């Protein structure tokens, strides 16, 4: 298994080549794949990775799934009702998860926030979007669903820090236990 550092170096090289080549039909989506047991190590390394990308001329913008999920939930008009119902039946996880997933995937949910982050960076030649905390999506949804809905909107390099396992050239298992998903249109490094 290669190290996080080596995988990050490979990722930087691939991003650099993607930017230089300027593929017309290529969306610059990259996944840095790492074993789920390394989530904390990745969180510790992320500030150094941001600094390294900045030193190389990238204007790094971080999109934390955790922060945006929490804001989406807290700002939803049904949030207090969800909390009350969860307190009334705390062991009914499927009902709670279903209600939370509905909030997160509604029209003002996570998808629209990521879409807005991408839109705000469009036209910036040195912008890079770093998407962190993907593990916070469990058990609500997987990032592949969001990526596919944003097809055609990735105009700046977008790096997803993906806790999971690569099971083929394009197939990934989110958190190592979800079923394989081969619907990614991205460059995968690590895993």
C-alpha cells in the first residue's frame, strides 16, 4: 500500500498535467482515496496539503461536507421536528436517517451548496476546490450521486478526499463497506 504522502504527490502531478493539457471534454475531478482507518491522519495532513498546493500557485478553497451538512440541517424549517421525533424514538435509526437524507437532498441541500461553490470559482484559472469530510455523508448518501448530478459543472480542479477502497480502475467502495460503485468520471489516486 502506498503512503498518503506519495499518493498526494501523485495527485498534485495529475492536477498539474490536467491544467496544462486543458482537455475540452475532461472534467477536472480527482479523488484521493485512502483507507477509512486513516481518516484522522488525513485530517491532520490536510492543512499541510493545502499549504503545498498554495505554494504551487493554486488558490485553494475548502468545502467541508461536515460544515455544510450541519448548516443545511440547522437551517431547515423541519430540523426541530426531526430532533423532537428522534428524542421520542431514539432507536428508530432508519426513520431518523431517512428524514435527515430528505433534508440534505432537498433543493436547498448539499448539492446546491457544492454547485454554488463550483460556480463561484468558474473562470478562475488557478482555483482549486478541496472537498473534505466525505465520511459525514454516511449513512445519508454517497458523493458519487452528487458528482453525477453536477456533471458539466466542474470547471476548476476539484479534489475529493475519499475514505474508501478502490476495487478497480473506476470502482470504489465508500468507507470500505458500501457496495462497489463504478459510476465515477474522475481520476483516482491511491486506494
